[in-house]
């Protein structure tokens, strides 16, 4: 629930009350444990506001598959998150079955078909396209943590870089390349933050910012068990 907690904190700083926070902030996750954890953290984030609540409070976290959003889903001004980074060849069979028709539907399967080169395509790319199409309102924003190769590889992500989902254009406003800072060392994969606006044609150049770790940065850090 990290993204939800940041959204709630921002709403609180802006002076929003409990009703407005839970009306304008909502989260989805496929993993039931992640949903339970996020609900608990959201509750703790507004615990001091509950005394003024009228009636039961519905926590704004649901278990749902982003690839199959509900028909009546409420479109958002901004969707933020970190979709899973899993290649097509490594997806569980049930996920392959659910997503097989979506790749060509969103124009991510090129004329070579289900070739070995396509097997390296990442499910996060497909999720990003579905979110742009189904979950964001007109001229809304998407801010995701994605693989850096989506913007640099000659093969992977090539169809995504047409900057169009079905009939909807989208514009990459900014990319923050985190490869050198390696914020997710356990994954061994270069990452980037991307900011996308729906319903706007792509324009070049794109703001592409490379982040570097300050010299001696890790030397100043403490381990969790270190004395204060």
C-alpha cells in the first residue's frame, strides 16, 4: 500500500477529510495478502480521523485483476503503481491464458507473432496499456515504475513506443532512469519511473533524466539493527 499511503498523506496535507480521502483514493491488487496489508496500513493512516466518521467506513482497497477491470470501474485522474515485471515466457499458465488475446488487441504483438523475441516482452507493458485504456480518464496521468529497457531496447517494447493504445494516443512526459542508483537490488533489473498523459500525441524530445548515486552514499547508511 505504499502508493496509497503517499496519496492519503498528500490528501491530508491538503486538508481533506476522511470522506473525501476515501472517495478520491482507491487501490487494486491481485494478491489477497497485499490487499489485507494495504487495508491495514490505510486504516492506520487515518485512525485519528475515525472519530468523526458517520457510520461504517469502507477501506478503499479491492482485490482485482488490472487486466480485467470491472465494467463499472471509476476512471481516475492519476494512476500510480509498480506493475509486476515478468516476461511472457515466465508467466504462470493461467495468466498467459487470461492475457493471450490482450497482446494483439492492444497492438503489442507484431507481425512476427509469438516468436522468441516476443517471449521477452514484459507483462508490465501490457498492464500499462490496459490502464491507459480502461482506468484513466481523458487526459489523465499514469505514473509507473517500469523496466528501463522499455525505452532503450531495440526489440522489447518496440510496439509500445508507437505511443498509441488502440485509437488513443498517449504522451510520455518524462522518464527518470534509475539504473545507476539500483533502488531494487534484489531484482537485478534496471528500473525507470515514467509519467504518461493520455489523449496527447507524443512530442520529442522527451525529458529523460539519469539519476546517479552520490559518492559515499551507502557508507553513511545504517543497518536496521545498528544502534542509534
